[in-house]
C-alpha cells in the first residue's frame, strides 16, 4: 500500500450501535481502525479501478492516483465528521465493504457506503440503509441525508426506492438526497 497510515486522519472510537435486524444475519459492523486501512484502500482500488480502464496511464500511475484519491477522501470524511461512525461491513466474518455515517446532528448523514463487488446485488446495501433509516426514526432524528454521484444511476435508483428524494446539486458531480421519517 503506497498510502501510509500515519499520513491519514485517525478514526474516532466506535460508539454503540442500534441492534441490526434479523434480515442482516451474518453481517457485523465493527468500528474501523487504522490497522484496517490496507483493506479499505484495496476496497477503494477495486471499486474505482474500472473508471480508469481507458485512462492512458501506466498501472503504477493509476494506483498512485487511487492512493491519492483514497487519502483525500479519507481525511475529508474523518475530519469533517469527527463524531461519525466509521464501520467495516463483514459478511460471515469476511470483509464486504464499509459504511460511514454521522448521527451527531438533528439530521443524520450517510457519509459513504461501499460494497465489495461480490457483496453487491444481494440486498446488503439496501438492508443497511433501511436499518439506518429505522434507527434515525427511533432516535427522533429529522431525517437522513446523503449524496450520490451522477455517474452512479444504480445507487440513485436504490435511494429513490428507499424513500429518498432529490434535494439539489452538489458541485455538478453529485446529487444531494434526503429522507424524512
């Protein structure tokens, strides 16, 4: 891993979570730690490398670009959401993704969800977002917000199915979305 863990913001300590529903049996959400960074970098690379398929760069340049992208994103997420929940998604004990969210305000935020390719399309992402929506409702939160890249129509369609509504443009690259209980 070219990204050096010492150069990355430290994850906050994990907070207690609402209990996962029975529909998510086999799923665990341990708090992310600095020792998990190599796995998280690999997940990021696997998810983003297809976007660089036709980039005229040698493989080492593509890896360096993805390392820089991961570091910038990680530091932004952790520094912006100092009270956020940064969780790994384990399925049957194996890494299946990450889910980052922030429950510190009246309106909760789904910071990011990223599933490994083999975990996609099996309802895990939708079930986890549904769990977060139920937890927000039970906690009396005003809602749940997120952003989705315009070049990710599958995720946008999922969020619409889960009751999110479009709430504006973010920098021309992402759509803001909000769900209200």
